[in-house]
């Protein structure tokens, strides 16, 4: 065989290999999309139930405000995740726009309608609010009288509002200078939607700054706060258990003081368990997306235009599954660890039936 024949065979093998890889890639992406879309309605319904239950319980305990804020942000995070899955295949969006005889650049459309909003909401939900809930519970293990003077409903509302602003405001940088334009072609009867930024490289620094906040600053701060808070709460819970066992001999069993101490300990233990479970779930579920972002920032080949394009897309899809799971699992945690939540939840369903 001559050299040209070898080159031809090599080219055919390479082409077949790429075709097979593309088919496997499409199949994996479809499975990931179906999982995300299937989990979406369940997560949204669960968070709506969380909102209803905590609103019915009232805000006598400030942590209920934080749980409500977390549920609202979780709903937004799930919606953007589902939209990401729906638009992962351009055929879906193309089919929708074709009904209105509109065409556009799907990559730019997806970037501005799903990527940045999802980044903002997931970082607000998974990072800042979870860190605040963990830190708030750490303060609450100190003398209650002092804590009530520090963490008032007004302070909690202010902190939550600031966290929402800090978490969502950087996404505005991506939309500064963003312009849309419609061009109608009477020959084909098709409208072209043009999406572009009219300031070019002037906005590159702002976009890089926003990405730095979402990819590095917020995750690192939240991981440190949540990890330290979780360890502190676990140690405090064990310390309280030892103290209770040591003093059980002094306090008469069955006395009013003994019953009061037991109620206080059980209540505090349940809240700590709830926060620790939320914190551990956050750390576990945020690891894939953090690892993906870290690899993208370190290795140039690990990007959409690099050698490992298929790997980055699949790993991002898997990290979205973990993010959606983190936003959907809280109702199970509240039901498992909280007697008030569980009672209110059962009462809610009994009233409906």
C-alpha cells in the first residue's frame, strides 16, 4: 500500500472514531438532560411546600426567614437549571423560535438567558445563604439572651437582602452594553434576532471580575464558613450532650426542671442537625461545579474550544445535577430533623384532604 492509501485509511478510522464519540456524547447529554428535567418539577414543588410551611409557622424564629430566602433562591436555581437542559440541544430552541419565524445565535442566547442567571442564583443559594444559615446557628449556641439582641428580625432581613444583592448584582456586569436588534427579511418572511454588546473589549474587565467573584471568591468564602461552622456545631452538640449527661445526676429525673432541660436540648439538637445536614449537602453537591470551574481556569485544553470539549460539557452537566439536587433536597432534611416543620407539613396535607 502506498502512503496515500495509508493516509486515506487513517482518515476514515479517525472519522469513524469521531462519529462514534459524537453519538456517545449525544446519548450521555440526553440522559443528563432527562434527569435534570425530571428532577425539576419535584424540586420546585418541594420548595413551594417549604415556603408555605415556614410562612404558616411564622417568623418568631429568625432562622425561618433564612429558610424562606433559601427556598425562593432554590426555585430560581432549579428553573435556570431546567432551562439549561432544554436549551442544551439547539433543536429545542430552534423549534420554538421557528414557530414564530425567528432565528438567532443560540450560543449567545443561551449564555445570556441561562448561564449568567444560573451562575448568580446558584452562587447565592449554594454559597452565601447557606454560609449565613450556618453562621447564624453558630451564634445561636451562645447565651440566647445575647443572641436575641444581636440577631433580630430586622437584622436578619437586612443580611438576607445584602446577600441577595451581593450574589446577584455582579451578573449585571454581563448585561451592561448588551443590545438586541430585530431584522426582518421580507423575502423569507423570517426575523433575525441580533444579540451583541456595543462596547466590545471595554466590558471584558467587568465580565472577568464577575466571573472571578462567582468562580473563586464566593465559593471559597462559603466553603470556609460552612465547613468551620459545621465542625463547630458538631463539637458543640457533643459538648452539650456530655454536659447534659453529667448534670442528669444532679437534677431529679421527671422534675419540671428536668423536663425543661430536655426540651431545650432536644430543640437545639434538632436545629443543629438540620443546619449541619444542609451544610454537608452543600459541600458535597458544590464540589463538582467548583472542580469543573477550577480545571477550566487552570488548563486551556479544558474548555469549550479545547481538546477536552466533550469532557467539560459532560462534567458541567453532571455538576448541574448535583446543584439541582442541592436545591431540591431541603424538604427531606426539614421533614427528617424538624418536628415543627413535620407537624405543620402533615397538618397542611390533612387540611387539603
